[in-house]
C-alpha cells in the first residue's frame, strides 16, 4: 500500500496542522518570560511529534505491526484509520472519528485550551497590578495553565497515541511540575504570608473537593 493510499506521507499536512495548533496555543498562552517559552516550546515539540506520525510516517504502527497483526488479523494496520489505536484495540467497528475515545479527546483538548486562555487573562491582570493571581481558574488550582497544557496533550493521546508522544508525556508533565515549583518559590519571595495562605488552601494541580477558594473569606 502506498503512502498516498494509506493517508500517510502527507508532510504538507504535518506542517499545516502543527502550525495551526501551535499558533492557536500561542494566542491562548502568549508566552513572555523564558520560562513561558520553555513550557510552550515543549508543548510545540509534542504537537510536531504527534502530527508527524498522524500524517507523515506511522512509526508506531510499523514498530508494533507484527504484534498487532498477530492479535487483530482483520484490521488493516497500515490504513490511516488504524492510527486511532484505542478504537481499534477495543473493537470499534465504524468510523473511528466517531469513536468514544476520539470524542472524549475533544473534551480534554477544548477544555485544556479554554483553561489556558481563561487563566492567562487572570494572570495578565495580576501582573499589570503587581498582585497575586487568585481569581477565576486560579481560585481552584495554583497552576491552571500548566494543567491546561497537560489536558490538551492527554486529549491528543486519547485520539492518536504514539510511542514517542507516550514517552514525551510524562517527561513534559515532570517539566511542568518543576516549572511550577520554580514559580512558587518566586511567589513566596514576592508575596510572603499572602502566598502561604493562598497555597495552603488551593491545590497545585488537582482541584479540591472543597471547591472554589475565596480570598475575601480567608
């Protein structure tokens, strides 16, 4: 089967899709500091690796083809639709674009971009007044933008898992945690007890069951 017939070898689509999503993320995140650019650059690398396999060369499918073909002999593993691995492995029989994992991926991707955007607006206002960002998404978690990036990447993993992006994902999560810890040390130095009070009530990444934090009531 040729690359054209299988839906691969379309490097123009790799470039176009990578550029669209990277620019889309840029308009939401608007990196300014060197830390911002590091986190944004890592996210961009994840997207390029993803689309390179989605439309360019299906490295994961070639690497796993022997194992997959022996266990799922009725699937054409070199067709483009087979890249939706979770739908294939769980026996989804119709168009994988309407499969449960693919549809769920849109929830995580859209939610992640929304979180990045809404958090940036709060952070921008706080930076303008040299104050802490504690409202909006920041009243639920201390690092909503990093949570947003993680949600987007997880959504793409549900939609089109690859060996490279699966390996990159925990590394990028670890990097975001490290960046978050650096930010927290700077916030502690800048705001002191105000930051300690905020951090003692608002979790870093996973929202608390207690709900929204209200500074006026603390």
